[in-house]
């Protein structure tokens, strides 16, 4: 799955760059949507995000390209590889990469199988 976000003034930190927490929220949301589309009968919660490393700063007006791809499927969980790019600078390496893991839960919050 692929989506885009525009970095607006309200997304910036006190130094004028994209606030890291905002990017993490966008990434989590995009991958959660990907998981929900891949497994429409499941309810997912985020259980982990691998290494969080921002490779360079992002300024206002940047159009981010967020790409999510299923990496691993377990019995009750699924992990997604995510890469974030500057949409206008397609030759540049990713701004951010990580792997996010979601677990399928029932209405009481207990793990349940994906299939």
C-alpha cells in the first residue's frame, strides 16, 4: 500500500522541521490501514516498531510518500516493512524505514488467529 502526506506548519517542531512523533503516527496509521485491508476480518493493535531512525530532517511543504509492504505473517500477528520518501526527490534514499508489527485481537483484547 502506498499513501502520501503533505508536511504542514502544524506538523513542525520548534526548530522548523517535521516533528518525529507526527511521522511515527502517520507511519503507524498507514501500515494499520494496509494490515486492515490485507486481513479485513481482523482487529489489529500495534505491538511493536523496530528501530526508529530518522535519516534526515524534513521541511514544511515536503510531500511524503509512505510505502507499506507485508513482510511476515505469523499465527496471530503480521509485520509490515515501511519506507518513507520525499516524493519530489525520488533519487534520494528513504527518510525513514522501520518494521511495524500488529497483532489480531478479539473484542476482549485477546490474541486471535489471522486466518
